[in-house]
């Protein structure tokens, strides 16, 4: 896993946006895996800026979001559909038919999950998957003990995740308990994964993911087995890492042909 430590979330997200934009320039019909949550918001803001000011073209891009709450429709302001529309999709020129997010209102969850995985395959697989990380080390909504080869399916949220994510919900009781999420195996199949983590609250999960054992107790640790995983942190999130001087040394001394910036 490549570890890159930036001074601020804004700097980290600018780098992630640059990597996504480079991919789209090289492959205009790229397939992006996207994440909801607060962490990637500056990345989406930068993609919108690149679209408006530098003509970054999303006409042929296809996207697949990681997850959605079960029971919430696309117009529910608490849903990830709504969140993604407001923070990214309505500001760029991606056709609606190329946007995919699990259906929180499906009446047949197993079938909807199977069809989601099939749609990813039919699109040619995900080229670049953007990830955040939960405080308990989850990616997507793959909570601790998730199968490391799972595909899209229903999961039950932990109390910790319910607590951490309930800021968009007026009361704790209204948080859905169940979600549909791409599996750890689905995420592993992406050509490249960029995981973003910022702030002190993520430091413990970050150190377990990067420097701990690969374990279903920390689903993000599966990225240690990914051939092309890039983790971008700010200083606060990287605070508990023990090999920081090495990560900084390696990034500073990348051969010119491998540099991102
Ligand atoms: C949710 C999402 C994850 C996200 C995590 C962290 O659980 N399902 O994909 O990474 O929250 O959210 P935030 O970025 O708001 O800290």
C-alpha cells in the first residue's frame, strides 16, 4: 500500500482529484467507484471545479457507489442518493443512466445485490475506487467480521457506526439499521483503490489498516493485499503510524516517471 501524508484534507483531496482526472483523460469511459460520507467532499468539490474550469468531461464516465441505507428512497435527504446528487452529480455532465447506487427501497435485496455486482462486471469492472474509512475500520459498510471475499449484500450496522453517522439524522432512532454495501471482495476487484482518511478520529483505524494484521476485524486491512492501493491521510489521521518517516521518504523520492505531482 502506498501511504501519502498531506498537510491538510484539502491537499489530500486535490491529489486524489488529480489522480481521478488523469484516469478520465486517459480513459474517457472510466468506471469510478464512489464513496459517500464527509471525507471525500473536498475531492468532489475539486472534480466539479475541474469540470467547470478545465473542461473535465464526465459524459462517458460510469459510477458505482459503495452503499446505501435500506428503507431510504433517492429523494430522502438522509439517503446517499440524495447526498451524492447534491454534492457531485448535479454539478457535472454525467448522464443519469451511468450513475449507479444500491437501491435502498428494493423489495428483493438478494436480487438487487446480485444485479449490482453484475452491472459492475458488465461495465468492465471498477477502474478507480474511492474509499473512506469508518472509525472501526470499515470500508463501504463492511463492518468488522465482514467476509474478506464478500460481494454486494445486506449488512447490519454496528452501534459505533450508527453513532458516528447519525449526524444526518434528527434522532438516533431514525438511523436505519440495515444497508446494502459492495463487499470487501467487490472492492478488492477494483483496478486501483484510493482510501482517504482525515482527522484524529480516524488515526486508530488508519494505523490498524496500514500496519496491523490483515483481519476481518479491520476490513480496510484487506487493502494490504491490493496490488494498487493508495492511502492518503492528513497529519492528524497519520499520527499513530510508526513508519511515517519511511512513507514520506518514499513519496519524496519517487522516480520521476512514477510521480503524481
Ligand atoms: C460511512 C460510509 C463509508 C464512509 C464512512 C466514513 O460508514 N458507508 O463509506 O467511509 O461512513 O464517513 P465519513 O467520511 O463521514 O467519516
